[in-house]
């Protein structure tokens, strides 16, 4: 399993870091096999797995449940788990209790939290407790209602300057990594060059130290909206859909199950029993 030290070295060596979300056992297994270096149990699971229209309804229990399943599928991979909406915004005691519970029960290597400003204190608190923290800046899905939707961030000089300062503050507070979501690639490049911890981009261009995507988007599994920054690397969703249609048709027509799918017993034994 790679460590935060390995990721620091990868940044120095310009060796791209591969992060992908995962929420369950089979996905984690496939991703580990493919060589994904960090699995993110993202609270995006609220949208792509649980069918909510934002990440806000996701609970601690949801994150623990999916974090544990992901860990079972990828025992050898660095796993980061998102702290869900509201779980790190109350008192220091509640935040710490939630973080410790999430970190311990999912057996994760890091937790991810969104934002800067008052969140900088949370990064420091968790890091000092012994929990590696991945900071998340730019588009913050948990704050989409305040940001006015899912929009590109950091487009004004003022907003860009704030993001550069926020990234530096995250590093100073002890964050082991920064995720930058949905910002102009020029700004992402500047931030990547401004801090010594790895920067993982999503919708942030090619100049960050690594990339992260949502699993369901990369394999087009599910019918949700595909943002501009996503590339479909597989048409698995279409394959699954075609397969399920065929299953329905074959059972209706009697083509399935065929002889090779059935169990049998000797005719004379059957005769003896049921004559
Ligand atoms: O929840 C998630 O999938 C994320 C990524 C978009 C970084 O936070
Ligand atoms: Na998230």
C-alpha cells in the first residue's frame, strides 16, 4: 500500500497519482486490480449510488457502511473517506468523535473534508490527532446551495487569489493532499506549483499532480448528468442494460434456463420416489 510519503515523492518525480471513487466491494476490487493508487469513498455516493440529488443527505452511517465494503474489496489500497455534510461543522468534540469513528471503523488511511476558513482548524485538529487529512477546495458539493449550484470556481482574480491562499493554509495546517474541483486549469497549475503536498484535480486540467473521477462517470454506469470534465472510459452501463433486456426476453421466451443450467437426477430414482 502506498503512503502519504510515497505520494509526496510522486509529486516531486512528476509521477501522476491516480485516485478514483469507490463505494463497494466489487468496484474496489476492480480498481485495485487496475492499479488505482487511492480509492476515495466519496460522499458523491449519495448521488450516484443512493439516488439523492445532492451530497447533503449522506450520513456518517452511510459513509461507514460503504467505507467498510470498499476496504474489504481493496485491502492493499490507500483509502480516503469523505466526512459527510455536517459531521465536522459542530463542536470540536463532535467533529473529533465523528472523525475518529469514521477513520477507525473504515480502516481508512485518510479523511477528506471540504473548505478552508474555519475548516483550517479542523485540518489541524485531525492531523494532530493522527488522522491524515485531504483538503477539498474549489467547487464544494456540500456547499452547492450557497455557491449557487455546481459551477466553475476561482474565475475572478480575487477568487483565484483566495484559492491559492486557502491551499497554502491547508498545507500549513498539515493536510497531506489537496483535491481541487472545477477550477480553470491555469489556476490549478499555479496552486500545484505553490504547495509541496500533492494536488489531485477533478475538472482542473492536466497540470495537477494527479486526477480523481467518480467511478460511475468513468464507466457510464447510471443515468445522471455527465459534467464536461468527465471522460467515459467504458460503456459498461450500456452493456449492463443490454444484458438485462436479454435476461427479460429469454425468461419470457423460455430460452433461459437451458439444459446446461438445470440440475438433474436419475430417471429411475425419480420414478421410485414419485412414480
Ligand atoms: O465525493 C466525491 O466523489 C468527491 C470527488 C469529486 C473528489 O469528493
Ligand atoms: Na465528496
